[in-house]
C-alpha cells in the first residue's frame, strides 16, 4: 500500500466523506512544519493532509518551512505527494476554474527560501530534470476524466517570490518565455520532494489570468473562483486517494546515490537525515 500526502489549503479537507483519524505533531531537524499533519480516511483509504500556509492561512509563501513539511511527511512514511495549488494563467486557453497538471517548474524566487536538504556537511545532487513523477501525473489525469473538471496535462509553472502578484510587464515577460501558469509555492517544494525520494505532482487550479489581459481581477473575484476550485478539488480527492492507495503507482526514487560526501566526514545527525531521506 502507498502512503499519500496532500499539501494544500484547508478547503481540501473540508469533505463530507472525510474521517479525521489523528493529528500528528512532528518535529524535524529543520524545525516544525506549517501545522500538525492530519491523518484522515477518505472512502476507506488513509492519507495525510498538510495545510501549506498553516491552519487559517497565516504563513506567507516565502516563510513556508518547505523542508520541514516534506521531511515530516517522509517521517510518516509518505511516498507520494500531491500538491494542490492556486495559480494564475499565462495562456488564454487555461481559463479560471480549469486545472493544469504541469510537468516543469522554473524558479523565479529571490533566494530567501531554504531549497535543499544537502548542506551543513552533506553534499548531494539529485536531478531535477523531471520534477513531476509522470506515473502520478497520469493517474491524476485519469481520475480527472471521471469528473466534470476541465483540465490540461503538461506545461511550465513559474514560481515567483510573492506575496505581491506580478506587474503587467513581468506577466508579459513570462508569457514571452512560453510559460503556462504562475504561482508562489511549488518551488522548492517539488525539488525537496525529489531529494526525499518521493513522487510529486501538482494539481494547479487556475484562479485568474494574472494581469496580462485587459480586464483587472480583484482579490475578491479570485477568492470566489478559488471557492469553486476547491469544490472541484474535493471531487478529485474523493476518487483519487482510494485509487492511489489501493493501486499504488510504480516509480524509482532518484536520491539513492545522491550524497557524494565521504561517509567518514558525515556527522551522526546528518547520517540520520540521509537515512530518512533515502529509506
């Protein structure tokens, strides 16, 4: 059986069919995660929920402890992570309320986020060429076919620092690069999941057209669309979790031989970190 972790907003786990089993308060070498991790049952299948911005949405994209979030899920045995994320669209055909399953990320953050587990005496390298696990992305797409949600497979997600939205000049620049959607949270989250040997895939929920189109979209309008998106996400989660738990995806972690530091130079604390990441 696979253990599934879902990182997203509190609207994801406000399901009628959900049964909350336990709340895990997890300590990590990187500090505390955004909140307690909720272990829940959905239609007979267990999973773990982690509100990325904390319960009540009080942690900014910059201040999310991405390392603690991923490490805590790994400690609980999670091997596949589904990121539920709000995004702006950089393409006409990706309209508000549509879902996008990107396969690439571009880091446009400002260097304020801790983005690797390999530091302070550990040197390690993990390929980020394919940050999204294709088998997990495909399974999500297969389940979306069974819903009435309009969705798109593949595309590039550019991650900006925030919390401000783009200027119009920036939005048009990103479009000129050929990027598809824009958000503030999936980097370094996706790269850390890769370092932890976990399958990772994003369900990006489009709320607006960023600011490149003529019409201006207010935060109030965005939040209204977000409410509709969460209803769609709930439909997906109710079908997806039992499917993934009962029929696990197959994937090969790429972190087994990441560490290049001489083992004799690695501290006991760092050896424990490596053991958790590679188990």
